[in-house]
C-alpha cells in the first residue's frame, strides 16, 4: 500500500471504525491525533463484555490528542472471540492476543507511530485480557493499567493457566516467563463501590478462596501477590493499586466523574507534553501528514 493511499484513508482528529485489511473479523476503532509522537507506544484500550469499544475510543480520544498518542480500541465480537478475556484458548474461539498483534502492526504501518511495544488498558473483562496479555507477551508491553478486572491470573507456577502461570495445552505456544513479565509495570484501578456481586462476576469457590469476593478485594490481593513475586525474584518493579472515589463498576461514570482517563494516561505516559507552537513542534513530534507519509 502506497503512503499516498494510506494517508488518504486516515482522518486525524476523528474516531474511525476500521477492519484489518485482509481479515474482516478483526475490527477496531482508531483515533489518530493531529500531531503524532512517533517514538512512543500505541495506546490499546480493551472493552469489557458490553463490547463498547467505540465508547472507549470516544472517551479516550481527547487525551490521545493531548498526548500525541495513536489510540486503538479493538472489538472482540462474541462470535469469534468468546474467550478473549483469557486470550482465546483452544476450542473457545480465535486467539485474541494474535488479533491485537495483527491490529497493532497494521496501525503502525498506517500511521508510522509506535515502537514495537504497547501501552495497554482494559476495563472489566478487558482488564482480564490486558494483564494476561502482559504476562504472556511481556516483550510487547511497555506498561499496563487494569480497570476493575473480575479476576486475575496469579504469578504461581504451581497452578495451571488461567489461575496461575503453569502451561496449558489450550495455549500450547505460550510459556510464561515469570522473570520477564515481572518487569512490566502495572497499576490496578477499581471503583470505591465496586463491591456488588453482579452477574458478570466470576463467583466460583476456587476464585473466591484465592482472590476474594469483590473486584475491589481481588484487585488489591493481585497487586500484593505481584509485589511479593517481584521481590522474591529480585526485580525492582512495583505494582500499584488505587481506588476511584465514589465510583462503582461503570466505565462511563469512571471516565466522566472519576478521572479514570487522566489516571490511565498519567500512569502509561507520564505528564502530557508541553504544547509548543512558537518554535515548531518538539523533535519527537510530527504533523500527522508527515507521519502518514513516512
């Protein structure tokens, strides 16, 4: 595909609904800022079981514009990706981890933005995907934020995945490298009132014994387990847990009332870049036309 054709297909400053060029089942929403910072990872935001990827893209778009970050919100439809929260185990649909890799490669080709790694965020079921992806593919992940996941994979080599990190034949090509995945910084964000037993919460006895009975308790316990594992392996990585005051299990309210978006981008990318207009753009930033032609 020529750079001219690529540039014509991208509308900076607008959320677009796209499909991977040679695989129509791989759908995603894309936001390309007017000024792209080429050298930083794409931001991938993963929906929960409501499949509200378009809402993720629309609500994160102003922050992506401010930071100069290319934003991707994949759509894991029920028909093809019924097991996306657990990466897509054999016999339960397509592999969601491979889908993300295909999408991110296409987006990098379209925009010229990215460094081969991703900054990941996921809410609820998307939080399950995000932390498991970072454990399975740590070389591809810069940082990860987990928003109110229902339950977690623990850094426990005695338990078979998805409860722990012992290999499973249902993901035959994945070998969890604990020393490497413990080097990926992660933050868990959960609403103060995310303590209800809604129908989407896994309430199996095994999960409740290991992780607790609410998303709030489960997030805190997982962060503690990851910090203990990092210390045991001599890694300096620290895992963070933070509460969103006055928020339940509601992505929209968390974004609009709980400053979820600002917290996510601050953790993934730090402070927003200073706006420079009088002396031209900073060295790492390029106009979207230049980026698309590169």
